[in-house]
C-alpha cells in the first residue's frame, strides 16, 4: 500500500514497515520494506475467469498483539463496524505481511492476549479461543454459558499467574447476565465473577493490578449510553462500584499505571464525552487527565512497561495521545495519527519503543520509536469496507474506491490498476460514491458526519487537494446522497441522487448543477423516498435523464423519475409499490435507449425491468433472484449483464439480456458484502467489484487478464 504525504491530517504519510522481533531495541529493528509494500505489478495470466483481490489492504482492526516468544509473530483481530463477521490475521514477519487464520474465519475478534509462554487467547463473537502454537491453530473454549449469547469483548491475563484469565462478556441486549468471568486453569473452566450490576451491561474492559493480583478493575457500558467501573480487592469474590465522580457515559477501557487506576471511555453517538480519568485511591476519587485533548473518546490505554508515567491512549477519531508525566501534559495525535479512528494500542512485550495499534478502516499501525512515528502495516488484511469503485474513462489503470466506517472513512486511488494505492486528502468522513468525469477528474460523495466536514460532493484538484462543492443545506447532516452522473457532452452538468435527512426532511432528491458544482438546484419527491441511482442517456444530447427511487417509510412506494431537459424538470415515468431497496440502473452497450433497472421486490428478492425507449416505459425481463445491490451492463456485449447480490452468490451473469442469470463469483468466497460493480474501460475491460472486504477484478469469460498480485 502506497500512502503519500498530504496536507489534510487524515492523509498523513504512513509507509509500511515491519515490527522487529520483541525484545529488540530500535537499533536492532529490521530495515523498512520497500516504499508502500507494493505487491508485484503483474502475475501470471489467468487460465479462466476468476476474481482476483485488488485491495486496498485494511480493515477495522480491534486489537494487535505480539508474541513474547516467537520473534516477528503478530496477531490482529478485525470486527467490521464493531460487529460480527470479522477475522483473525497472523503475521510471521513483524507485520510486513499477513495471512487470515482459517480457524477463526468469519468470527470477529475483539481482543487478544499472549501469555509469557507464547500461548494466545482471543475474545471473539463466539466465545474464547486459545492457541498453543503462537496463533497458527485455535481451539474454542467452553464458557459454560448460553452459546447463543457468548460474545466476549475483552480478555486480560493475570501478570503474576498466566493460568488466570479474565473476560468481559456482552450483555447481548439484556439477554446475558454473566458479564465478567474468571478462569484459573488457562481457559479450561470458567466462573462467573459479575459484580452486582443493576442490569446486564457489556463487559468491555478488565485489568489486573501487576503489583497486587487480587485487585481487579472492570469496566461496563450500555449499548448506547451509561457506564460503570467496579473494583475487587479479593480476586473477584466481592466488588465495589467505583463509578462516582466519573461521567455517566460509556466506559471502554481500564488499566493500571503503577498504583494509579485509569479509566477511559466515551462514544461518538450522541457526543457522549468521557476522556481519561485517574484514581490514586482505588477509584474512590477520580481526576480528569485529558486536558488539551481535541476529542474525549478514549478506546484503549497502554502504559509503558518501564515507565508508569508514560501512557498512550487511543481515541476514536483523533489518533493516539501520549503523556510522559502521568497526564499533566499531553502530545495529541502523535506520529501523524491525528485523524485516525484508533481502536487499540499496546506496547510490545518488554519494549518501551515498539507500539502496536489498530484503527478503523486502515488496519494495523506500528511504531519503533515510542510513538514518534507510525507505519501502516496491513498488507494481506483484505477487510476494508468499500462502498464504491470507479475507473477513469481516459486511463483504465486509474481506479478509485470509497470506504467508510461507523463515523469515518475516505478515498483511495490507484494509478496502476490496483497494484498500489494512495490515500486521498479528503476529510475523514464516510464516503458513499466515487466517480470520474468524462474529462478524467475524480469526484467523491461524503455522507458525513457533518461535525467533521460538510456532506456532499467533493472534487480533486490538480494539486491533489479536494474542494467541497455542496449541496449544503445547513450545519447538520441534511443531505444523504449516493449516486453521481456527469453529462457526456456538457462538462458542467452534474446530477446527484439521494434523499433529504434530519431537519431537512425525508424526501427523495435529485440535485442538478450546470456550472460544475458551483451552484445547485433540487428536485424533491415527497413521501420518505430515496433516489438510488441516476443515469443520463448517452444519445449525444444530455437531455434525457432517469432517476429511480424507492420508499424509506411504510408503505414502500417507489418508481422512476424521467427528465427530458437535462434534469431541469422531472416527471414520474413509472409508479409502483414494490421498490423496497434503492434501485440501480445500467445502459446497454451500443443502445443508449435500452436501460436495465434492478429493483427490490421485497427485502429478500429482486427482479429486473427493461426499457427500450429511454425510460419512458418499463417491462419485466422475467428474472427474479436474491437481493440485487447493483447492476452493470457489459460494454462489449449488449446481451450480457451482471448483478451484485446479497447472499451466497455475490455476482451473477446473464447472457440473455437479463432473462436468466448464473453464478459468476469464483474467487469471491471471502469478498464480503457486495456493494458496487463497474468496468475499467480498457481494451479488454475488467469487471470491478467493491465489497465489504476490499475490491476485486475479473476479465470477461474466456479472456486472459493480468491482475495485481500479493493479497492473500
């Protein structure tokens, strides 16, 4: 992954290097990998059609841990959007490359720990798993609780006895009352040690005092609000609520800094600030330690093993903060991490210089100098949540993808067909769509959050910086946009589709600009609707435009808008009550008046409609199948269509203009949720897919296509 230095803080430079073997000081660290850890430009031609991953590498990494006994062995857990369906990755070369661990495929990993013998334990969506061989193979542990409600959110080791393990357990929306457990035999058996909580709460953090293993602190939180810290001085036999003096917002972590107890928390949802607090009397009194922080959302705490006054705290949107004097003063956003949504941080075993951190979207970050600089190290972690992919019509090797997490995201671009990627200098918001204009200019749609930067359309300028173009309806999140089209002949014509949001209302919207985004006019469709796509018929006039919409409120009414004056005015060409999901369009190759429309018949099935008169009338093709999230028309064969689907078959292909479809997804077994299809426009166009686990590409059946290599 090649990441260049840019002016916007989120796009600061992160070159990818490997973590030295635990125990080595910075002078002994292995030299950096070549810039960006870019994979080889090409691999051998494919013998038949099969999808190949393109990247960019990354994912929502929740924790990173280093083995104390096997030099260079690292583990990284992922949890997409802090939910289920993640994976565990293992590196044997200090983070230079990663491979997915099959035993935990599809299981989100929320926390990791190595014991001094190099045995590993993982807190997962499916209980606790343990490894005796440094993370190569894993065995599930029996917690003795309901296996349907056994999500484990944190795991901690007793520093004095590696056989003593503590875990925090999810409350499972109130269905699981066992929220803290202890094992005295390395995870073979477990006992309930839950404090007397007023109601089940998520066990998100547990820490054992290295100086006194009987002193255990545990952090709990609600799903969207509320948090408590509890303390035991007898190994969990009894507990005291030590929440007085702390904000009533969610807790995320507890830690010991010498004799001082630390608690960190906060949640972006509802702006529930917390920050970092310290207590010198076992939680009886608390003092805020976060003076000068730009964001009071602490997700993880790391204490230097050689200096209890040096503390590094991960924040969910402002990178990593470091103090060298126990919290009296802070360096914020250290190592150019200032706008990263960090989810974990820890020191490597026995090292004050080597830090391991996990971030939403961008994956693993490593430091060899105590946090002065950080290097991205996610090569082989293919879990970046992509929502859109596009290719430059003037250069098929230029690609762009949009990604997003819970409250962050960005845009990557590639100049070599996906062999390497550059993080663009867009604000760190969620991005729903990317697209190139006919002139080759890159655009992206931000969908907030608006407290970070305005939502709407952004344009990349010649110097690599990005300009916000709007439309801007106010200071709040008021425009939810997801589709983008340019005039093929008029370079200043831009149409956007989506819907109003928040105080702006719930109407479906089509926005039009005839001056390249300087000003906008809005056409609204009342009734809680959403315009899922926009198409400008390429008949040489830029006059006919199509905008299908679905309902966002009951009843699920939908239809098709049509304009014959370049989007200045719109009429309803089709009105129905069966569009349950955002409909998607494509135009047949060589026949611009022939359009195909994928619509949701209900929440689990979709069908295709066809128009041969530029959207004036529509008829079914006769096909019905699993939910379609996008449709693409083959640029070289008018009878060939592709649909991206939810479910087991991520992409299907039709050779009879949408009458029937067959699976076309060899190689997509680990692709994640399919979201958008596109073609790259080369002499032998590749079909591209944006998915919940990166982007993928494939050539037409029977063609030999060369792909980038290097992603597992």
